[in-house]
C-alpha cells in the first residue's frame, strides 16, 4: 500500500515494439535457434517473471522435440539508485542441466549483473553448452561482460514495459512494448 502510494505515476506509454514486430522477430530467432540445436537435448530456462511471455512465444515457435522447459527466479539486493550487484536465486531450476545444451530466456539485459550471476552458476554445473536469448539487449549499458547470443531488439535508452516487462508489477500483460514517461 505505502509502496504503491510512493510510486511516480506514469504520464504516457510510447509504442516501441508492436505485437506484430515482436511476432516476426520471435519467428526469426526461433529459426536461428532451431538451426543451431536441431533435435539435440536442450533445456530452455525462463527467467521469471519478466521472461514469461517471450519464453512462451519462443518455445512454441521451436521444433525441438527433445527440449525440456524449466524456470528460475532471481532476486537482487542493493540500493535502487545503483545497479544491483548482489543477485540470488529465489527459485532454481529443477532439471539437472549437466551435459545438456542450455538456453536461458530473459526479458532484457541491461548492466548484465543478473545474467553474469546466472550464467556463472549454471556454468559450474557443466552443461554441454550455455547460451542466452533476450527480447531486448541494452548493450551500451553493460557493466560486466555478458553476451546475448540471440537478441530480439537492441535499445540504447529508455525504460520499457509490456510483453512481460513491468513497472512496479504493472503493464506486464500489454501485447506490445512501450516506453514509460514519468
Ligand atoms: P541487469 O542485471 O542486466 O542490469 O538487469 C536486468 C533486469 O533489470 C531485467 O531482467 C529487468 O528485470 C530489469 N530491467 C532493465 N531494464 C529494464 C527496462 O527497461 N524495463 C523493465 N521493465 N525492466 C528492466
Ligand atoms: Mg529479467
Ligand atoms: Mg521488473
């Protein structure tokens, strides 16, 4: 209640990526991913909550019958003003990823701290390969060395919502992506 009251109200939502643009891009990424893995055993890992819509569209566009699906949720601790550098699992995968190809599916990579944490945790479990798909890559804002193997879109600035992405838990359900004006 108090947290909601303290929220800066949203003045406007400016369209950035339409539902149609996203659908086209998801099919292109799926074709690249299918071409790489074929029917090899693959674990696709959704990063909750933001990745859930991108993940559900992407996995339904893939044709790998040996694909397993699992979910993680990350929490970051630290002051809001600085980028959060302390990340923990609030939910880990349940599937053993050792010896399997792993594809992490994330909403957006910004500073890279969240994905650096997740990828180093996963790498220690000796997967056969480890790659990252993200709907949006804010590459110019990177603070640590994290490479997005399959990027839907690149963005240099702005805070976006929709298609899984939230502003204080709102707007995740919007079918397209919008930039928030406060
Ligand atoms: P990183 O650890 O790469 O700095 O942060 C990545 C996380 O920050 C994303 O998974 C997402 O939850 C959040 N984030 C970064 N940029 C945006 C944005 O423009 N919009 C929203 N809704 N979340 C963002
Ligand atoms: Mg995320
Ligand atoms: Mg969020």
